[in-house]
């Protein structure tokens, strides 16, 4: 008797062909670090050429596949999104293996996945002897992954507009709902990436006006706009020590945490629509409140030495954590227990949906707060009909249920990840903090890894798990976790 639950048809040839195009694009992005390797007279330049050859050759081989059917449905879109991030990380780790960083396959994959997911956690003990080409490649990875690999593909390969483009868009872009700015998905992707590119160039330009070298300005510009947080020095921002640089980073970390659809509207002159957005108002309010609490804490604990200690530094720390950039003051843990509690809250919340930030997103917490408020109201007025509104519009029940389910699943993934890390052998505190840091794509650490998140001492099996958690968090749970459900593979 035939099994009624037959396996679903999946257009693997089309999936591989699209991944092939992506690998050719990844090879193109490797050119910049390759050139930097030659400029600084590093042996890594030639080795980058080898990596480019391997990546480009593999990509061309996949592109040469000719599928009978070029259409992709929802199932292919979900599979392609997950596969893309894994495959590009597998090829993206080649420079770490070939270019003198002396990393194992596990460490190289971890470093690459951390870059693409903009988590910012690292296994490199020091950056002093790391080639300039590798330092740039880490930041390029973050910039590519910041707005999304698939979204970039939709922008440069308009043919996908006709073969599952909207499904691909929905599978990767963060948020509750996804608005198309223009009629075609490819045009929307081009608009978003256009804004992203312009803001990145402006950030780099402003940093070039400081004491930073052009190389450092480019690296910090890429990692700041993508809210990734990779640095070019071991001590990160403490080595910068410049008020102007901190202010520039604050501005662009903040914008990295704003929904890029609204940044596009702002650029196109729709100022009223931008400032009327309720989530952005909450984003600003929360930053002000948390920065004020941190400033008050620094003042009360007697750590204030200059005005900057209770103004710029708390604001910098707050914006960095809400946007999941993960750049921290070197003495952050000296601020006391309260800042650590606030750190956890900000890591969980994140910034706005549709941004380059991690976390569960403020949008969902605004909906949760209003839903809970309505439930309290119903206790006193059982017959009242209430609606959860966002930006003046009612939230449909399916969206509301999806939001609540996401927040529950988000916590469950963090707890499960932390539990497995405890079983592997990590201390309890470190396990759950690392799990939260990975899922929220913040990259911060605690006792074992240190505040800047160095994972060199973490066991290999734990690194693979953390890499998986980083990917799950970046693609907002469902896109990856659904692959483990048998129903996904059935017709």
C-alpha cells in the first residue's frame, strides 16, 4: 500500500543554481580583501586568489546546471535561505584556513558564521598578527549579512522576481510583516540595499575625517552599519578614545537598528510617515531611558571621572546593545550588577524589525505589552472588545498569535541551547548567557569568553551548537527550525 504522505518534490537543481550565483558574488566580494593583501605586501593576497578561484569555480559549476523548471515555491524558498547561509559560510571560511590565522575548520566556520550573522563573537585570541586582508574580510562578511544575503541576491538577480522572489523575501527579512516598497520584490531589495550602501559610505567618510586610518575607517564603517561589531584592534573602542568617533558610531548604530523601509521613506522625503511610526518612537524612548539609568548608576557608584562618563559612554553602550552591535566599554562589568541586568534585557529586545539588528525586536514587545494591557482591561470589563493596534492599525489575530508564538519559541530556544551547553560541560551562567548572546546575535560573553566574546576556550562541539544558534537567531527561528519537522518534507 502506497504511503499517502509522499515526499514533496523539491527543485534541487534550481536551488543549486541560485546558490551558484551567490558563490560567484561571494568570490567577487573576496576581491577587496585580496587587493588589500597585496597592498600591505602580505602573503594572504595570493592565498585569497586561491580562495576566489575555488569559490568562483564551484559557483560556475552550480550555475551551469539547467533545471527543467525554474519556479520555486515556499518550500524551496525556505530551504534556499537556510542553505545559502551555510554554504556561503563554508566557502567564506576558506580565507581563515589558508591565510595564516591558524584556525581549525571548527574555528574558521564559527568565525565566518559569526560574521555573516553579524553576531561579532570571535575565536581569535589577538588581532595584532592577523593579516589586514582577514580583518577586512571579517567586516565584509558582516556587511553582506547585515541586510541579508538573499535580499542582496534579489537586488542583483532580478530573474528571481519571477521564481519565488516574495517567498525568499519573507523567509529572510526580519519582522512581523514585510512591506514591499515598490511593485517588484527585486526593486524593493534594490531600494533597501541602496539606502544601506549610501549610509555605509557616509559612515566611512565621516570616520575618515577622524584620526582613524582609511583601512580602519572602512572596517568600522562596515561593521557599524551592519551592527556586527567586529573591530580591528583587541581593545575595540577603548583604543579609539575619541569623542568624535564615538558620536559617529552612535548615530550609525542607531540607524542600523531602524527598519530600513522607514529609512528609505525618510530618504525619499516622507518625514511625517517616518516620525509617526510607533515602534521608532519606542526605540528612541527606550534608548533614552536605559542610557539615563546607566548614567545614574555610574554617578552613584562613584565611577564618574569626566562628563563623558555619564553622557556619551552610557548612550554609546545603550545604542550598541539595543542594536546588537556588541561594542562595549572595557570597564563595563565594573559598573555593577544593574548594568548587566539591563544588558540582558536589551539583548533580548533588540531594535526595530527590518533592521540589521538582532534580538526579538521591539515591534513584538510593543504588541505583547498592548495584548497584556488588553487582557487586564478584560478582567474588569469582560464584554469589552479590544484590539491590539500598531501605528494606528489593528493587528489581525493571526499576526498576534504568530507574535506571541515567536516570543515563546525565542525563549525556549535560548533555554534549550543553554541547557545543552551545560550538558556539554560549560558553567551554568556562561551557558545561558552564551545561548542568549548567540540567538540575539550580540556576541557578548561573560566569565569564560570575557565581555568582548572570545570563544577560543569553548569546546568544539559547543562552537558548532553556538554557530547553529547564531543562524537560527539571524533567520528568526522559523526558517531554520521548520526544516526539522517531518511535515516540511511531505507532499
